[in-house]
C-alpha cells in the first residue's frame, strides 16, 4: 500500500529534530508522501527547505488562525511567492471560534486575504475550522474557492455541512476521529464523503489516534491506524481505501507517488 498523509506539521520541533527517523518509520508504514503545513511566516523557510533532499515531503504555506498577528500583514506579500517557492497549497489557514484571541474579525481578515492569494496563485487551500462553519461558508462564498479546490482538515461537521462545502469545491481529511467509538454522525459523514471527497491525515505531532502511544508525539507512521478506522467505518478493505485516498490526494495537490 502507498498512503499519503495530507496534513502534518514536520516543522514542529517535536518532529523536526529527528526528521530522518520520523520519515523512515513513515516509509516503513507505507506512507509515500506527506504534506507539511506551516502555521506562521517564521516556519515558511523551514517548510521550503525540507523537500530539497527529502522528495517524499511536500509543503504548504499559511498563517493559522491561532497565530495571526497584526504584524503578519507584511508577510502576505511573501505568501504570493508560495508557488514559486514550490508550495503545493496555501495552508494551514482558517477560522476558530473556540479561542478568545485573535478576534474573529482579525481571523476573517487574514483568512480571506490568504484565500484571495490562493485564488491568484491557483493553489488549493488547507483549511482549519472549529466552531465557525457558518463564518467559513460566508467567507468562501464571498471570496470564492480557488479553482484548484482545497480541503477542510480534521473535519468535524455533519454530512449536510460536508455537502455545502463540497458544492464549493472542497474535500475533507480525517485523522484521529476515525479511531473513536463509532457514531451515527460520523457514519453518515463517511457515507457522503467516501470515496470521492475523502482524504487521510495525522495532524502530527498532535491528535494521536486511538492505539498510538499516548506518551509520545503523534507521527505520520500512525496513518495506518486512521486507515484501519476508516475501513471499519465504510466496510471496505484497507488496500482499497489506501488506493482511493492516495488517488484523491494526488489529484488535489498534484503529487506523484
């Protein structure tokens, strides 16, 4: 099997300091490609450097809503250089109502600016959203989804919300939630997004799946646990889900595996 982890954070010091071992273990688990998503302009140079001698890594540039700062306004000009630098997407960007600061107004300003840049560059977007699905829909309808599409990572919404986002050209990546105890909401969601809108992620080094070592950072190698959870939810063979999600990832981000 060849798997693609469409959302991880290899820039994080918990993984970056032992990156070669992390990648070796990922390869052994069948992970052939990884998309690492920067969360702040300070990480962008690190993201761009990693694939130069590690072809299994691809990267995305963005400013995560948790890390939005007024002084980052000047970085938006540099974000327009993302495609030239080799980025496969703009992300991780989005909206989060579960945090007190920065304000939703500031988050929205930065999200819509980055969404506009993704449109200009014709790059897909990698979106974070917690508790702000209505606001996210409003921004997407106001600015427009890039022609290249995009995905909502760690999607936690309903099947109906997924239908609304899919109409706007988005796909959905899931990780740890696939290993939770089964629920009707998640089963209904999977019935809609599988096979054509579904992708696999780990969100390493956070969000360890059930079955992973809870005392160590999550790693891309744990994608196989999320694959196993997905297979149980949709009643399909792991090999088939691996093939389909890899196909979807390659189509969305232009990967070659």
